[in-house]
C-alpha cells in the first residue's frame, strides 16, 4: 500500500518540480535569513557565536564603537555602511546546497580577512529553515499528487 503511494507521487511529481519547490521556498524565506545574518553581524559574532575578529587600530576601534556599540569595543562587526549586508544574496551550488554571499564590492576583501564562514547561518537557524521548507514542499507535493 505505501509503495503504491510513493509510486503515485513519483508519477505525478517530477524531481525537477521538487527541486523548484525547494528553491522557491528558500528564495521566499531568504529575506529572513538576510536579516538574521545582518543582526548577528551587529553583535560581532560568527554563526558559532565566537567573535568575527578584533580591529588592530585603536583609532578605528573608537570610530566603530561610536557607530555601533553593540559589538563591543574593538570587535569587528561588518556593518560600517550596511551595504555588505544589504547586498546579501544566494546561489545554487548543487541540487541541495546553497552559498550565501554579497554582491558588495567589499565582499572578497572581507572573505579574505575574516572568512567566508561569516556569511553562513547558525545551526539552529539552518535546522528551523530546513524544517519549514520541507514542510511546505511536502504539502505542495501532496497537493499535486492527490488533489490535482
């Protein structure tokens, strides 16, 4: 009985459609991901909760502390103008892997200095996003398979 249900779903819904559902759902929630990354940067944290880094110049630390005291004195926050975070986007690396990056001109320099890891989400955020997207996609698959 269960195998017949799987076969019915496989007949009605193609792998390409499922991939498109996942992509569309990721695209739909990406503004929330972007906001989360930008908020975390304001506190000077990497996805694992550790510091992004420390500024080497005292005078620049003073300047940044004045601009954004949330990170703490001397802590790198990646938020001088906001452009790096405003220009966050994502790209498809493989059928189930995405890369988050910024189209801002400072992106390469930031990655070289502080690492690509800063453009990721936390494990908890990832788990929540995967659960939300999976639930939506499964619902779409069931609608197509049994109600269309």
